[in-house]
C-alpha cells in the first residue's frame, strides 16, 4: 500500500478515501477540478471534462496540476 493511501476501516472501507477526496476537492475547486472516489483510487475531472483515474494521493495532485486551470495550493486556506 502506498504511504499516501487513506486509512481503511474494516467496517466502512471506502470512508477514508471519501473523506480524502472531499478534502482534495475543496482545495482543488478553484482550479475547476472535481474529484470523486473511483474503486480503490480517485477520478479527477477537469473543467473541460477530461478525466483521469489515479491510484493514490501523489498521483491525485499531479492530475490536478495537469487538468486544472490553475495550480491549487494544498497548504492554502480552502474556499468556503
């Protein structure tokens, strides 16, 4: 398992990935990118509809950089 993989609970195995996808989507919203859980990884959808499936958090950020309008700051304050 990759070190960036979300922790998995035996009762609700997808919950960690869902929470991680929601947090990443909040950060990436300014770039026009949407993020959803897809199987054991994530689906990243750019503002033009172009889509990539990625397996872990590191690949998620690279996909956001490729597909988004502007590079999000993962350490910045999320938009509300």
